[in-house]
C-alpha cells in the first residue's frame, strides 16, 4: 500500500485553491422582490478597478478585453515595470510580493519594486490597510493573509539589496584611498566592521587628530601588550639586533632597528640620519641604545650588512659588551661571491652581459615582447643589480625561455617588424638573433648555472625566515663541496682553484664564533648515520668536536660570554659531557631524537644534565644569520601598524615607533611616522625561483655606507 498515493501536496492544494479563485469571483446579490439569493457573475466595471478591497488594481491597467468571467484571467500591464501579463488578481499579488512558500508564482516579480524599497513598502502598507478595513474572499487568500512568511522573504530580499549597497560603499572606499583588496582578508578589518555594526545609533568615526594622537598611542600600547609573549622569550632564547639602511620617497636616509629571535621580529624604531655622516661611531650609538632598551644580558649579536662603517660599529659595540657579537649578513656576503666571480672570470661576465642584452632588447621593444609572449608561458626577467643573485636569476630564466626565444626569431612577424625598424634597432636585433642561435652561448649559460647554483641555493636558505645559526657552518662546507663536484666534468674545471679561493675569502669574512657554536651544539651533527655518509666533494664527514676551527670558535665564545673563569670551566666541562655522549646523552632515545627533533626543543627536553650549556645552546640556536628581515618593504605608507610583507613564520604585528632625528626630537606632523616609503618590491621570493612563476621587479636597497 502506497500511503498518500492520491493525496495532493500542500503546494498543489494552494495552487488549486488559487485557480478556483481565478475562475470564479462570486458575489451574493439579494433580490428584494423574490427575497431569494442568487449567484451571478459580476461584469467588470470601472468601479471594480478602484475597489479599496483590491488596492493592487490601481497599480495596473487592463489592456484589451478579458473573458466573460468577472474574476478570471485578463490581460493587464504593470504601471511600474511596464510588463504585460494575463492573469487573475491573485497573480497580481504574486507579481508585486511573490508567491507563498511551496506555491509556484507563475509570473515574474516586478523588478522596479525590487530595486526601490520605498515604493515596495508603500504598496505593502496600502494592501495591509485594505485588509484591515474589511477583507474579501480574494484578499483572504492573498499573499499577505495566506502566508506571513512572504513578509520575511521580502525583508530578506531587501536585506540582500542593502548588503550589496554596503559592499559597494566598502569597495569604493578602498579604491578612493588606494587600499589593496587584501585588507578584506585581514581579521583586524573584520573586527572593525563588526565593531561598527555593534556601535550605538548615531556613531561617527573618530576625527583625524584623535586618530593620529590619542587613539594611535593607545593602539601602540595594545599591540605591545600582544607582543609580550614574544618579549618573554628574550630572556630564555636571547635576541639579535638587526639593522639596515634605506631611503624613503622623500630621500630621507633611515636605519631600521629590529629585535629578532626564533619566535618573531619586533620593529623597535627607525633613525633618521639626514645631515649626519654614517660613521662607525654614530651607528654604534644607535645600536647601543637598542641594546640598552632590550637589556644587554639578552642580546647575543648585532646583524648588519658588510660595509666598513658597520664593521667599525661592531667593534665599538664589542668594546662595551664583550658578549655581544657583530655578525655580517650572510646573504650580503654570499651575494658578493657572484660579483667577485664576474670580476675574476671574463667568460662568466661576458655570458651574463650577452644574456642581459637579450632581455633588455625584448623588454625595451613592446612589439618584440608581444611576439615573444605569444610563444612563451614565462616572462623574461630584468633583475636589478641590487637584487641578490641577479646573475643566476637572469641566466636561469633565459635558459628556461630558450625554446621560445628560438621560435620567436624565425617567425615572419618578427622579421617584418625588424625590417621596419631603424638602423640601430636592426643592428641590435641581428646581435640578439646571433646570440640566440649560438650554441656556445647556451653551453656557457649552462656552465655558469651549474657552478653558481650551490651559491644561489645557500643564499635562498640564508634569506629565508627562522633561526639558521645551527646549520650555516655545515651548509657552507657542503656548498664548497658541491661546487667541486660540478666543476669536475665542467669545461671550466681548471678554474676551480680560483673559485675556491674567492669563496673561502668571503667565508672567512662571514664566519664568526657563534656560527661554530651553533654547529657544535646542534645534536644532529653527532649522529652516526650522518657521519658515516660522505660530504659533497667526496670529503669524509667528521663530528664538530673534531674540527679545529669549530672547537676554537666554541672556546672563544665561551670565554667571551663567561663572567668569570669558573663559569667558563663549567661550560667546557659540560660541552665535553655533551659531545662525548655521557649521562643522559648516552640514552638511545636521546640520540634518536637528536635527528628528528628541532635542536631547540631537543635541548629543552634533554639539557637538564648540563643546564648552563643548554641555556647557551637554546639562545645561540634561536638566532638568525641575515639582516634581510630589516630590508623588507615594511608598508609604511598609511598603515600605523607594520606587518611583515613577505612569507614568514613571524606573524606578529609590529608597533611603529616615531622616526627619531639625531637631535632626539621627533620629526613634526606628517613626518612623525615612516610615511611615504619607497614602493620597493619585495625582495625576490626565493622559494619560487626554482619554479616557473618568477616575477620581474625593480627593488631598491641602500647600504649603510
């Protein structure tokens, strides 16, 4: 038995009832002579159209002639949307207000009323008033009386319209103020919108003066409270002072100062050096002030670029605080290797210039570039000289575009375009074509990329976020071995001794005792499986304690960070316990976790037997090795809170301090905060350089010298 087989649904019942109304609008007429009630069909009359019980008839006009049935379907036109329909009075309701839930409307909605809420509400009240004074059978079954939920649907439809209007206001506000659409993803923006929704009636935004003074100061205090967990790690993990110079659009020479460790980077302040010579003494005063602010006992190193005045500033700092090391930026140092190689080897520099000429020609001629783009999914990259590893980046992209370049120069469209050019354009075009067709050029590009790739990969590693102090020493060793392996079968193998000399010369300038300590206190490098494998270059691996240079650096560090001889002796004894795997370090679990666990976590877990050494290890391993975090574009235009503009694990918003002049006073008004910074593009996203989505840019960076 099928239950409800012949039972109509509620929607079907509603439709049938509406159809019955449409077919017969019946009224009762009393005959005084016969005193009998007869049912007659009322003829349409002009008064019918103005019946207060059918107020919607005034919103339409009948066109043509209908049937003999007074109720029935008649052709009519809407006075609002001008649409023409044939239906009953019920469908007129549906046209203006929509059908009840579960009922097919059978007619489209009036678009004019959907867009005009004021008209819609006025008509809605008109129908409600008519029903209140005396509802006829037709109105009893109208949309208003039949289903109150239709009112909710109308309100929802207008809510959609209102939301769209608000959305447009927001987008126009963003466009008018040049605010990127990424702000819509910012949780702070969402919080702001929610706060405005909850605000009392009549709320007005704060004034310009109040926002930039009282409210900004309060906001800075709130953000500083949020950064308290980061500051708390300074006592346990130490901190590095990072600094680098740059210029804003007003050409003001500024120096950023940040406090960084493995938990995050905190912007401290920016110093304006306008009219002041950037000597080592002046820079050291700036950095010493930052050290005093943080607390000298929490600072392990000061990281700057490799300029001579920065090195002099480092010496001044070490005179005041012997436990604070000056550390040159590893990324800058490694980048100088590219420049040294280009100066030393003509073939490398010549190859780079030929490749650069190809890129420059296409980028300077839009029609040639258009022809190239039709045959390539990749863009040619014009990398600024100040960009790290610019030689490798440019040549790598040219190699990836080799096939597209070769296809471009054989096309008829290319030849016809070249013929139309002037003599200089034709001459350079012929040189470009000759270079692209030269197999020796492409062989040289391949050789340069093979030799320099290990350097590039190490730059990419150093320029990334996170604490790298425990790995940089070992990776430098590996880089040298990888270059040796590549040049064995390379046509330029005879140049390896010169390459090695250049790399080692830069390495000596870059390496500091802290690098040795980080290497020696990284438990992973004492693993038997690790030591059993050959290092790149065919060199046997050895534990850090067996490397004379490493042990020497460790002892120098222990001597500088110890307050007295006894403390230094304790550190040396505990270091012996650690690398000889005595006590807790001899346990199987301890040695197994040394390979899989983060070194900082490993020392926090197993360092209880050597507490003084564990404290040193956690602090050293938490430090960074480059000043790249200070060189990023810190979005200083109209934002009063800095956020990192590059992919990183440092998710904290940073409070801006006023830009200070050397006299100690704040720069007045608009210059009080670091506004109008140059729109330098983000430094090359190293994680994408091995893919096919590299981007062009014209970043600028200014050294402190």
